[in-house]
């Protein structure tokens, strides 16, 4: 199940671009793409060098976004296509994500139980300013199971702290899987699966165009693995 990411943003993790907008008076849209040296999500290794496009529209705190992943260095890496509907007001946010992978079933419109490659996840969170707390739970689709073979309603919680230092925007984060599920590797109960530190800095190409460059260190105490990821974002 390690290859079946179940993403969004943002916490989306290092590799995701948030499309949740603050309340505004007009429809806004964004399009962008990340190129990353490795696809790490919630402390799990989901692929090598990857392209991750993002497209979204938002209006008065309500947003609809699409996000994808395709491997560039290894064509056997899982392909992913996610759709997220979310709402944000003040520091509060809530959303639902439909994750789809090309395995075990390559047919996108297959939703039958025990056959679908879709995973449905709900999230709720609050940004306190100094830190943000998010909770995610799978409620349908190709979820993991408990040690008794029943649906696990796999969940993940993350605390993130943003700060600025030495000209870079930083985010420190810690994430846990609260109870046993086969969806997250080696989560046989409460498990710390992600401890990370990410830095981002704009690289000026011309006077009017810059490219955000980011790097992050990710450790998964549960699997005793660590990763160093670098990447950049292309956007208008």
C-alpha cells in the first residue's frame, strides 16, 4: 500500500501546491507544476523524479483543484490524479479529496467495491497563525484494512509550523498515523511517520520572472528511513 498515496495538499506535503484560496470577491485560477527529485508523501516513498501539475479555481473561500503525478525517471512509478473540493474561512478549512491511481485498476471510472483504484478522504483543520493542525481520514474506496481485515478508515494528523529565516520560507512538520492500518507502511498502531523540514526561496531569472526552489529533509521514524528532496515550481 506504500505505493498508493492517499495526498492533498498541504499539508499536501512537500510536493503539493495548495489551491485553497483566502476569501476573495472574484473567481481566481491557478496553474503550476512541480518537478521533484523524489515523491515523498507523509513519510512514504511513492516514486523517483516526478512531474506534478496543479490546476485550480477558487471563489470566496470555496475551491476546486486538480493535482497529478507522473514519474519522469521510472515509468513504472504509480500515476496519480487527484480532485479536491475545499472551503476555507478565516483559519478554518475543510475538504474532500478523490485520489486515483493507475493500480490496481487502470480504469478511471471503475468505482465498484474491491475493484476501484479511487480513495476518498475527508480533511479538517485550523491555521492558528503560528502553527496549523490538520486531520485526514479515508472514508471510502481502496482504503487499508485493520489486522482483522476490516476497513481501517485510515487517518493521518499533522502539525506544521511556518517561519522565515535567512531569506527563506521554512516549514517544520510532524505527522502521525493514530491507529493501525495497512494503508501506511509499518503502522501497526500509533506511529510517527513524518518529521520534516522544508525551505523555499525564489530564484530570480529576470526582473519579472522567478522560479521557487525548494529543498526538504524528511524522516519516517516508523520505517526508520530518511529522504532529502529538492525541486522547483513553474507557474505564470
